[in-house]
């Protein structure tokens, strides 16, 4: 998760990263609460909403600057959103391991996405934004 703390130099993306990292930290705090039901429902909503918002902003930036790998990047975003929705549905249907499942998903996805897809895309954006 350390990669989320690294600044990209692109304010909008840095803010999204900070928001998602903060939500991950809040998720860990929820584990210690006695009544997690309402807090977890709200957290699932916040993570889903924040991820969608982030992806829309990032994809718009990439599209605006004609990023060559936008299709694959969007596929990876859609995969994560589908996984979050699946976790939400499992929670609604009585799953008891939602926090652990969501934490693992976020950890894995952030490490993989930020190390691979975002790294390439952000380097592309940084070059194009410097020219602007």
C-alpha cells in the first residue's frame, strides 16, 4: 500500500489515491468496532463510489491525451468495480468475511494496478501534461 502514498505530480490523481488509502485505513478501523454492520455498508458504498469517481477522472485524462492503452486500462478498472460489486452482493447475502475479502482485494489491486497499469499510464500523462 505504500505506492498509494507516493505523489504522482498530478493533483487529481493524488487526491484520489489519498482518498482510497484513507478508506482502506478506515476499513481496518471498522474491524475493531463491535457493531460493524452499518459502518461496513457505508464503507462498501464509499469505496465503490470513490473508485468509480477516480476511474472516470483518470480515464478522461487518458482519453484527452490519447493514451494508447486506454482499452486495457479501462478493462482493469471494470474488473475491480465488478469485484467490489460482487463483495457487496456477498455481504448482502450474509457473508461474514467481507472486511478481510475487501482488504485483500484492495491490497492486491493497488499493488498490481499501481505497479503496472497506473505506472505506465501516469508516466504517459506526466510527459503530456508537462508539454501542455
